[in-house]
């Protein structure tokens, strides 16, 4: 890994609600949300099972986008 790059092993999840589309990242070792878009930031730290139940209860749709290592160079637009 060179300077300016960040790597994170996780599952990227796309969440669609009534007035938003956002993403969150699930850590495969702890099965918890480790990063979320600002509208979902309150979900950081929650276990995936609890997230699934909450999304179902609210009528939101969650789709796994990618299960892999995500990488980005510092300063790149997401």
C-alpha cells in the first residue's frame, strides 16, 4: 500500500428509503456497520441483523453491492 491510499475489507450495502439512497459498510469480522452515509450515520456500530430488522420494519430496501476490499486514494472524490 502506498502513501495516500486506504483499504477496508467489508461489504458495501445500498439502502433505499422513501426519500434517500445511501450506503453503508459492514465489517465481515464483527458483522457490524463500520461506516455509513450521513443520513444513516446513527447506524454505525449496529449489528447487521439489527439493521436488517429495522430496514424491513421501515419498508426500506437494502441490497449488497459488493463484498470485497474497497480502496480509495486520499483526495479522490467518492
